[in-house]
C-alpha cells in the first residue's frame, strides 16, 4: 500500500506540474495593452488586412502593426465625439511596438504569406472569420490542413493552382 | 499498511514539490541561468575547421562521368536540377568553404574526444585537398533505405533531409558509399556546442542525421520571392522559377571561384556554361549513382 501511494503521488505531481507550468500547444493571444477590436477596423470601414498587417501581401511574415501604422489614421481626429480627445492622450502613451509577435510556427517550417496571397488565397480562407473575434485562428492550423489544400482536397471551388506537396517545399 | 497518515502526507508533498521544480526547469529564472553559459565563440569554430583540415584524407579516387542531365525519378522537374561543380585546377585547399558552410548552416562543434578522433559534424570536408560534400545523387542509396522518408529527393534535384521526420536509425549514413552524412550523437545545444549564426536555418536535435543541403534555405527564399512578385513575364521563359542568381555559401566564400553552383538544366546557368568544355569527374563509388555534385579538371 505504501508503494502504491508513493507511485500515485509521483505520477500525480508530474501531471500537476505539467498542468500548472506546461506550455500550451498554441500560445493564446494575450489581450495586450490596447483594447483593439477587429470588428471596428475591418470590412466595416473598408480596411484591408494588409493596411495594418503590412507583410500579408508580399512578405513571409504578416507582421503586427507598429504604433506608426496606427497613427497613420489615428493622428487625425476620426470623429467629432468627446472620446476623440481622450483617445489622443491614450495613443501618446503606447510603445512603438505595442504587440510583440513571437512566431508561432517552429523553426523548421517555412510559411510565406506573400506566395499564398499571390496565388489568390484570401486572408479569411485560413484565418477564418475568427479574426473578427480577435483570435488569429491558430487552432485551425496543423500540417494536415495545409496539405489538404495543397493536394486540392479542400477549397476546390476556388480553383487554386496545384501547390507543391514535397517535403522540402515548406520544411528546412 | 506500514505508513501512518502523517508520513503519507509528508512524502506526497515532498514528491509534489519535486514535481513542481521539475515542471519549471525551463522557466524564465532557471532557464536564463542555463542559457547564459552556453554560446561558444567564433574562434572555436575556426579552430575546429583547422583541426579537421589537418586530419583530412589525402586521397580522392575519381573517375570520369558524363554531364548530369534531367533526373530519372518520377515527378522530376524538367526545368530545374540544382548541383555544383568543383574546379580542381582552381582549388588550393584553403578551407574557407568549410567555415562558410558551418556558419551558414549552424553546424555544431563536437566534444574534444570526437575531435581528436577526426569525427566532426562539418558538412564539407577536405578530401584529396578539395572540398567534398554530399553529391545529391539522382539514384541515392541513402534515400532508398530511410525507414521514415526523412531522406527524400526533391523534384528539383536536391537530396533533402527532413530533420523532424528522422528517427535516428542511421541506415542512410551507413549506406552512403562516401560517408557524406553526419549524425548528431550529442545534444549540441545542451552541451553548449551549437550556435545559431544564421536564423534562417534551424538547429538540429540530438539523434538526427544531417548533411549538405545545397543551401536549401537560400533556394526556398529565392523561389518564394519569385512566386510573390507580380509576374508579368517578359518572355514565356521567364515565367518559371529557375533559381538564377542563387549561390551556396561555399561557392560564395571561395576566393578562387572554384565552386560553381547552378542548374544543370538551365542553359544560362553558370554551372552549365563553366562545365561545357571541362572534363567532369566523380568519386569512383558514386559514379553510377548519378551525382549532381561533380569535380572538374582540364579541358575537353
């Protein structure tokens, strides 16, 4: 009985340690310093994703906007309401890079946003409408979902060109 | 029941504490202390290259081979087959290519006992006073025997190595007739023997094979950039990616331009142009395996 109890205690404590301190598979989006809302900044005002995520059309990394990107629009008062002045003082307080984007993909994976945009894949095809709820959709991504489209099994109606399926196309 | 309740609770909590400490071994505080100790300086890499050169094999048994043409594997590209030619008349065995490759690909150092026995991780070695690396054989004996498919061939002629798929059987390394492959017997990062000079190339784990990749990362970046540009092709010929302008790290580093990288199937490639009137050679053991990396000497 003593040994059984000891074994149980060991196993239990490892599980407990993993639960408390183990890294989640996909890092969750932290709310961040700024209460940014995608719904206010998207199609409703005719803003394309690339206006803020400047790399999403032509670069590998889509990038998170820097303060300068925000100020491109927000340096002018965007509305006549009383909120506008309060907003200006808030903007003065934020860092140059309010969002740090740690790459979620492992080192050996190559994902190039520009190639996909050039092939006609729209932002919502992969990131879904979830971005409107301020989540980037990471729970949708795994190698199988990439391969299914590359093999032509999904998105058939969009008629994408056949994409590379050999390992070295996307892995280093 | 030998234990009383008090002892039981004591041992449970002790084990729980040990578990918690184990669980946070990678946390900010404990992790930082570990990583500060671990980055080796450049000089150690340079010294190791010099040591390897001093122990290098002095002979290289070469036979004549025909100019490589399109790969004979299913799905092979008819436009691209990347390879290299090493000019034995120009090479003086200086070894700058070896250091350049090591820094470009984050090749780890090896522990002293291995270095003393001449067991290095370098992808390029000197043999017969010339640089020697994986020949990216069209009919590769290593790819045939990989149990997981980690060693495979790309349509454009590279013998690719997928580290995350490798389970460390070392069958590929055993089957290579010229021992071009290197195995990570050690956890280089943990031993403080690895350094990520180049962020474009991942560091390899313990237990995987590695070898010359013909600078796959440079080829990938070039291909991705090409496919992203608004391609209003001047001629139909320009509409496809041919890898023009890409050079491997070793080819770039050679002061005598003895290493020529290019595309065997592209008339405009420097590789095709510079090998046109030279005699091509390959190691005797590889001649029948359709190597993409050859040596050249003399003129036709």
